[in-house]
């Protein structure tokens, strides 16, 4: 599904309400949420396209802040779509991920030496004894 | 359609290839029985498991979503849930719910089987913890369960097959806090391989357990059971959605009418039929199988088919810590569990209790979602980045499984209008959280908050009830000894139809406050064993 410049501009305005700049990180629009980010999201989740198209149609000629507030209060599905799509596009940006120090859900194998349980930690629990009610006779 | 069963027909037809069907099919085929299984879904597509890729958190919400209304796959049926406080979560595929479960492997406690005797509510189970214990041990070996023996919350027993998951920084913090508070904690049991085990590889702590385990480290039955079952001779038919069960003039089930993915109707005959289609799918099939002989639904002379739906209201408490806990990763899964407040204390103003499991919170997109943070705790707008950094990698979550008592009016019915893609009436949920459950959950959320504060949390975030967490679907074809007050007996045999069995979570008289797969699997094995032992005397269609 294609989105034109006007729709992308609308999306950028809405996205910046949800994710403004701060803490050394750019606002959503500067991170390409309405540009490459949107294209990437829709490539992974084409099912989100129709809902977004409809939502942006409703947002035309509206104040972005008021529109987001209205979605939040009266359109849970639309608000849910926007709050899924915008951060998803934002966090796909490699610079954003780098600034967050987040490198994805890569493997962290269990290390039998460093991850071994210190069983002395359990002594206090054991000392308190059973806490279950046995089956009545 | 022939009403008679011939030697070429299977001894057993199982509906559903989730944990119930997997465990039962294994036992039947081991006993030399001919087994056919109908599953409306397909094999899970692990090429869609994206942990490690940038789109993981985004795509996880589609293919691996547990809500069939959101997933809308070809295998799914819609569930009308507008009159329910909780949305059902399930997975229609080979492996069933275990494909997307968090693999918290909790046995029930002895008191869970004696709630009437001990707490004066609901019904006792027609079996005891001690009767089920040997079956727990056997299924734990099959699922590759990790954990540590000696937990004082349970009777002592044999060691689990695999060592426990690492406590991690968050687990150590909370464990020390509980020792100071004098509260229970223990390294948690999980059906997650902490080292290579049979068909399972070792876990690599990607916190992706519910959204496609790329390592094949989670004990889901598409890995632990079905390939072996098929090699042993079980015939598994995928894309097969059961429309109804057929009954002969003697009141015995002759088999199931099912629709394949091309919309073509088939009839599968069998001597005995076992339902393992979960607490919604099973009553749906029984209600769809109404006939002149069984006008209120098959096996429903008690009127209890579909009633007493229990879904475990679920809340979370998340602690935010100054320390980097590395909580983007870990087992999802649980690192430790707490059963300090599991048993009834009447001074609290409610009966029964809840289990807590300590979990990581995942990557950045997860920091913005209702699960685990709650719909009222969103971080958008002005403080977005500040809140994001406070959460990401610095948070630990107690997930709280609250026991739900059986209420007659909480139920599954057939929706009068909504249908699935094959034109079969869809289930509708009528469910309201009871006052006991509300009080119970509130109490536990407050204690869990105290736990995390004691562990050093600088801030806590409470999600009192998360809607899309109806993972545990229980009680809708309850078992008991009184045929007027139950649907099946203690071995899952329907009182009204002697060659029809229900083995899944539908038959639980009460829900416990535990994740149910351990008990679902153990119970399925116990029921299957009884059917095998009694097969010479089993009534079957002539």
C-alpha cells in the first residue's frame, strides 16, 4: 500500500506528538518514522496499512495534538494502531537503537560457571520449612 | 455415513494437537493402539520466528499473537468476547498453546485438589496430588523441565531433568529481598531446556519464548512429542476443523465430521473419541453436536458444558531499578517464583491465592505496550525518552496468576450470529471477574509491589488486570463423581456417552492459581493410561 507525501506529513505530525525529541534522541519525524520507517514497518506488517490509510484520512485538516487526544479517548483501535506503528518504525532506526544501547534480542547462552546457582542463597527459604497444606487425611 | 466401526478404523480419534492430544497420543501409540488426530491448524512456521532480527518485536505481534481475533490466520476461529472482562489467548496449530506459552511449569499444590474440604468453596477434585504425582514426573521428563528439587512449597519429590535457569541480576536482588522479608522464593520451574535435551537445544535467553523460540529450546509439543508420535505410527491430519461429533442409535460416538482447508467435509470414524481442544474449543464442539437425543449439547445432561469458565485474571507489577539488570534478555519463562501467599488466609477477605513469576521485560517496543505495563501506564509524549530509559534493561516484572473460582454464569456459548470461515458458529464468552478474584488480585499486586520495593525498585508500575491474557481456559466440562453435577468422571469419560472422553483443561473442577500446562499434561497421561488399561471393557459402536 502506498502513502503519498501529504499522508506522510500527517503521520509525521502525529508521530511527533507521541515521540518528541528528548534525552539526546530525535523526534519521530527526524528518525524517519513517516519515511523509510513506515515503508519498513509495512513491509513486515502489511496488515497495518489499511487501518493507517483510514486513520490518516480522518486526521486531514485536524490539529495533530487534538486528533491524538481524541483517538486516545474514543478510538482504542485507531490509537492502538498508531501506538504500535510509530514506535515500531522509530526503533527500527539504527541510530536510535545505537543511542539506546539496544542491539536486539541476540543470544546470551547460559554459562555453567557464571550462571551457576549459589545454593547458600536458598538456606533461609529452606530453614523456614514447608509452606503448603498437605492433602487432608 | 456408516454408524459402525470396523477393524480398519482407528481405536482412538483425538481432536486437537496441543499438549493434551500430544501426551495422550504418545501413550495410546505406545500401547499399540491405532490413533488418528485432527488438528485445525498447521505446523508452526519457525521461519517467522525473528528473535535477533530488528523487526522481532514488530512481527511478533502478528504471527505469534495469542489472540485469534488479532491473528486471523486461516486456522483460527473468531471468539466473540465483548461480554468478557478477559480476551482468550490460544494457538491453533500443531503444538497448540505450547507454541506460544511462556513455559512456566507449575505443578498444582495439594490444597488445589481439596478446595471444598480445606476452604469450603467450589468442589474437591476427584483425585489427589499424590495420585497425580507419578504422572507429573513422567511428563516432566518428556517436556524437558528445568528447575530445582526441594521447593518447600511442594511435597518433596524427584529432581527435575534439567538444572534451573540462572537467577540473573533481578532474581538475585528479589531473592535477597524475600529472605529479608521472610517470604518464599525458589528458582522457578520452566519447560525450557537449560542445556541440550533430546530434541531441544539449550536456551540462549533471548526473552522470546512466547513469540517463536528460534533456538527450539522450549518444551512445546510440536518439538517434544509430535515428530516422535508420527514416527511411532500416529496419523496427524492438519487443516481439519471439526464441525460436530456423530452419535449412533446406542448413544455412542461414531466419530467426527470435519472440514478440510478446501472446505470439503469428511467423516473420521473411530471406536473412541478424545477431545483435547481446550476450554473453549471443547465445549464448542460439544454444543455444536446437539441432536434430538442430546438437545442441549452432547454429554450435557448436567447443563454444565461451557459453564464455569475460569481464565486466571492476570496482573503485573514491574519494578524500575537504577541498576542495569540486563532485563531485555532472560527467560520469558520465569527466573524465580514466589508462593508465599498462595494458600488461603481468611483474614485477607478472600479465599485461595496466586503464584508470582519473575520475568524480564524485553526490548524497547515492549516498553510501550499494555503487556506487561498496563493500558493506563503508557509513556507517550513529553517524558517518553526519560521513561523509556528508566524501563529498558532496568525493569523486572512479577506476573501474577490469580486463582479464579468456578462461577455458573461465566461460560462459553455458541454465538447466534458470528461464524468461522467454514460457516460454523463461533464461541462467545460471557465472563465477569468475581469479587473474590478482584480482592485476591488487589492483595497480591500490593504484596508484589512491596517485594520489588524491598528489592530496591525506585519506582513500581502496576497493571491491575491486562485484558489479552486469557491463556488459561479451564473448567467448561468439569469432572466429578456426581453425574448431575459434572460432565466427565475422574478419568475424563463423559457420564452421558461412554466412548467419549475429554482430557484437556476443560475438566478442571477448580483452576488453582498456577500456570496449568504441567497439570493438563499429567492429567492427560493419567486419563490416557486408564483408557488403555480398560480398553478390553470399553464400550464401542458395534
